[in-house]
């Protein structure tokens, strides 16, 4: 790392969320970093903060979105405080009745239809009361009409609170869409600490997933000269390490530790905002989780929390890195037919159809659009891989030992294997071999495919 990079990483170590609320600033990476986030509060009187913020913002009407669970936890209290403290403020409410809300076309349409029935006016502010799915739906719809939104978090369960993208399931395929980051992220630490234990574990798993996402990002920097930023990486590392250190206290419900988890989750969202993508926070570990989520939904199950599946995918991916660390040179396996051949193309189509089932048409269409398996492009990447292999191997050697992670999981009661949440060996193998088809993003799974290895063969 050069001198500027070292200074940028040191700045990340001292970063606090109030720093993000200030003016944009020019970074050594060449970008001007900025976020839409203007207010961040995790404190007991946060509902009073909400009313103060809305007054400062000259809000005239609040469009409150919740589900039956989050409305009972804090939506009703927020509505009562708003009506009591801001009698001139109009309040419209949409409460999803679904016991398990899914961010798909149906949920999106219901929210959009409700919005169309309310005339748009100056001073409208959206307020999402909840965590992942409610945040993603509200973020997307509010961004489509260019209206600001705020989040009142009810669980420290995911890293998307301050993000500017919305993961949605469209045509049975989980995709990430550009949206907007919120102007405020607010939460009551007492509410966060009382959140269901599984949601808190999911938040821990989502942050720990950054042990791999940062490795994957650096891999793509080496192979594809992708954009890099030492400050953003340093910020994510700081947030991740803090959660790993505090995990036992977090799971015991310590309010200060749970608040630190919420802060880390929000900091990671700011990192995504700064990079204009989810790259700092999402790599192969997220792709496996998305694959499992899609399979579960296709089977009629609502599945498990996203962060839990991210946490379970992480040791698998770290095990692949440990394999690479022992390779003195890139070991290309030459047993597959040429990718330009019709035989290879038919084989790939069949494999994706088997892996993705009803969602296969959308995945195959995306696969063709991305054209990742163009043989001439693969050869160019292989030449680069051979040239930078010592640095790739050095990167692999920095991957944490999966056993160290498993030891932490035991300590906090996190599921230890995919089988612990009902995933089958076929689910695991199919995800390792085909989850990379969900995203146009270079990860260790793409690297192994470039080398003609099926990742599941190595575990």
C-alpha cells in the first residue's frame, strides 16, 4: 500500500458515523465520497428525534410503511408521537399484512398501487419502520418518485440500512437495483436489544461476511483492475472487527453492544454508498445466500434470514481461499470442453436449469447478457491470473481460518453448518458451483471457474 493508501486506511480507523453526515470529501482513490445520510441516532428518545428531524426537513406528510410485526413493535408508537407532537403533519400508513413478507413483484406492486392512490405533494417523506425487506421496498419506491425517506430500525439484522441499492426478487431471480440511501437511520437501543435472537444473529452473520467480500474485491482489483479504495476497505474492516469482538455481548442483549452492531451495519451501508455499489459488502458468500434464498422460495418456503445464510456460506468460501493459499501456481484443470463449443454451451444450460429450476429462464438470460463465459475474455483473464498469481496467493494467505470462525459461532450459538438450517448437500454443491451466475461480479468462484474447477470439487 502506498503512503496515500496508508493515510486513507488510518483515517478509516478513526471514522465515526457523524463524519459521514458532513460535506462530501475527496479521497485518494479518486472519488468524491458522499452519502445521502444526514442523521444517525441510536438512543432511547429516538422518536423525539424523529419529530425534530421531520420539522427541520420541512416535512408536510409522512408515508409510513410497516408490517404487522414492526407496526406493533414501534410503528404504532411512532404514529402516536407524530400525531401528538406534529398536529399539522399529515400521516398516511401502509401496513403489509403478510406474516413473512417477501420483496418480490407482488409486494412491490401493492406498495406502488397504494402510493398511486395518494396524490403526490411537496413535502412528502417516506418512513420505513422495520429492517431488511421493508427498507428495500420503501427505498426503491421512494427513489422511483424522487422523494426522500427515513428508516426507523427495529432489529440489527442486516447491513442495508444506509445502502443505496435494493435487493428484490423479480421474475424469481434475486437482483440488486439502484435506489437511494435514506436521509436518516434511527433506532431505539432497547427495541434493538429485544429483537428476536435469530435477527440479531443474522446481523452478526451479515457483518462477518465481510471477511470474504473484501478478499473478493481485492481479487478483482488484481485480475480486472477494478476500482479500489483503501479508505472504504478500512472502514468495513473496522466495523467487521468490532462486531467480531463484541459478538458474545451482542448476543447476550447488552444494549451498548447491540447499538455497536447497529452502528457497524450502518457504517457498512455508508461504505456501499461511498463506492456506489455493494462491492465492499457482498461477494461469493452473499451469492451463496441469495441462491439458497431463491431455492427456498421456489420450494414454497420463506427460508431463513439473509445474514444467517451469509454467515453459513462464509466458512465454505474461506475454505476455498485456504486451498488457493497452498497452490504455488494457478492449477488450471483442462478436462472441460472449450467454452465456444456447442457441447459446452448445452452442458452449461442444462446445469443452470437443474440448479435454478423455475428461475432458470431469468438466470440464463442474464448469463447471456453478461457474456462472462466468452472464451477469448477468459484467456485474457487467465494471462492476468498467471501474471499476478503470487499476489493472489498472498491475498489467499490472509483469509481467516474457518475453524476460528466456527469457534466464534459455537460461542454465540450461531448455526455451524448449512445442514443446521435444513440445507441439503445438493443445495450446498449447487450453490458453490452456480451461485456466481446471479451477479456480474468477480469472486473466488469466478476465479475457480476461469481455472476450470468446480468449487464443490475442492471441499
